């Protein structure tokens, strides 16, 4: 009985705990930041890109400290901010210029 309980607890712990570094999450965040930057977002003009870069830096610091859960959360935050920065740039590009002459 005790052995079965130990096995169940062990399995639950393994399935509930991340097993290693958040490599995919960091890669996704870096790619999202690169896409936003390529689209024209800059940290000085986009608060979301600034936040994304700050979050990816935190994720890398957590990764170095082997704090994988915190690294994963920071990487996911970086991706969310980078995606928002990209969306903002795309919407700004889609808006007609306010002072542009109207063709006749």
C-alpha cells in the first residue's frame, strides 16, 4: 500500500513539474521579438517591445540560475508583449495617414 502511494506521488510530481529548461518558450519569444523589430517596432516607440525585451532578459537570467519555472513564465510574457508590439505596428501601417492628400 505504501509503495503504491509513493509511486502515485512520484508520477504526479513528474507530470506537474517542468522537466527542464524552457528552450521552446525562449525560442518562440526571441522569434516574436525579431518579427516585431523587423516590422518596425523599436523599444523607444513601442512600450510592448520594451517590455518584451525586459522580459526576455529576465527569462535568460532565470535560466542561468536554473529557475526554469520563472524562466518559462518570463519567456511567455516576452512573447505576449512582442506579439502585441507586432500587432500595433501592423495596425499603424494599415491606418491611412491623417495628413495625406486625397487623390482625385
